[in-house]
C-alpha cells in the first residue's frame, strides 16, 4: 500500500477527545488486524517515512 505518486499520505487519528493529523510521504510496511470480542476489531499499521512529515493537533 503506497500513497499516490507525488502525493502525501494523510492520517487522522482520534486520541481521547481530539483528532490529530500526520501527513507526509509514507509507505505502509505492515498491516495487521485481529478480532477481539463482540465485533471489535484492532488494527496495527507500521509506516516508513520517505521524507519530511508534519504533525498537527486539531
């Protein structure tokens, strides 16, 4: 999974009560998911940076 050529990958992460945004040229190097209980799903994503990234709390 790779962002479109010339485009940055934009991730919005919900942390507690607010969203945080991370943007940059990333390549997904691993994606794992598992089902726990009662339809709950947990994801783990490993990204490799290919350049400068930015971070912004919203």
